């Protein structure tokens, strides 16, 4: 069930946009880690309805992206 709380919509938009950018970055440089993290950032807001968990998972994936943006 989707949660239409404004904070969840904002989180989905922010992390989805960053995920799209990470996916394109990984595709352009042929790196699988940023591509996979980008797909994760775009998809996970559809499955998490708790606001704290949504923002926490997004920040966690962004930290993971920071460490895997280059090989």
C-alpha cells in the first residue's frame, strides 16, 4: 500500500532523482555498482511506508554510493 504522506513523496522524489543520476553515471562509465545502487534508490520507496525507515534507507544507500562511485 502506498503512503501519500508529503514527506514520503518528497523522499521518493529526492532519492529517485539521485538514483536516476547514479544509474546514468554507472551506465556511462560502465560501472555496475553505481547502476545497482541507482536502481535501488529508484525502487525502494515503493516498498517502505515508514517515514523514518524510508529516509534512513535512502541515506544508507547514498553513503554506499559514495563509497562505490569509483573502482
